[in-house]
């Protein structure tokens, strides 16, 4: 729980009562590797904070191919925000890449935090802004760089993730085949 509180305090102040309320609303949860936190076609019902592990956001394209669009590791909030906020079915999946330990807030509890904690919405907006900037920072190289450069950039920016992600997911994220990724890795060595 202290990881969550320390993370939130980067974006705003919380007093003892607010921290106590957060602690009361937070539910610790574990998901095994390969399980889904949320699924396409269903409305996202909860917000997660990742204590341990790696998750990915993925979807299926019009050819039926599974595409990984995003990875996330420890000390980050995650949710299919469009589905959660607008109460519409999700178009993608949030899946564990490793065994994960999470803190989870139901939609009702999240709303209660918003209604009760003065400045909560401002904290959440700062977190969302940070996440959006990070997402843009991750996507830009995927558009403008060749496959080898994209892989090297990924390794440089996320050195702890590379050994925790199956090659198939990483190749999908980089927009290349698994065989191409294996070739790139071999050439780099």
C-alpha cells in the first residue's frame, strides 16, 4: 500500500484521513500470468495499480492478428479509460504478462474517492496527463524508426522489461514478426 500512497503523493497532497479512506477502499489482488484484468466487449469495472509484474494492452486487428499496443510495469495505474469513464464496451484487452500483484478499486469506490477527497480529480488528471505523454513517447519511435532502431530504443528506455516479456508480445509491440526480432537480436550480439 505504501507504493500506491508514495505514487499518489507525487501528484498532490493527501492527509491522514484521505490515506485511511484510500486504504479502506483498496483491495489487494493477484492475477496469474496470462489472465485478463479487462476484456474486449465488456465494460471496464475497475482501476488497477500494479505492485508487481507486467501487464499489456492488446487488441485484435481486422485480420484477426493479436497486436500489443502497450506494456506497463510496477508502480503505475492502469485501466481501459474510455470504457471505464464512458461505461462502454472495451475494444481491447488488459492482460498479465507475468504473475501480478495489484491494488484494485471498483468503479463505485473510485467514484466515492472522487466525491470525498478534495483534490482527488486534480491528482487523477495529473496521472492521466503523465500516462498520455509517456504513451506518445512510446508510440513516436514506432512510427518513425526502422525495426532495429525501435528495438534498441525499447531496450534503452525499458531495460527491465525486455527479459520479462515473451518475444511474440515484444515483436507485436514493435510491429515486426517474431522471426525478424530474433534476427535483429542475433545481429546485435
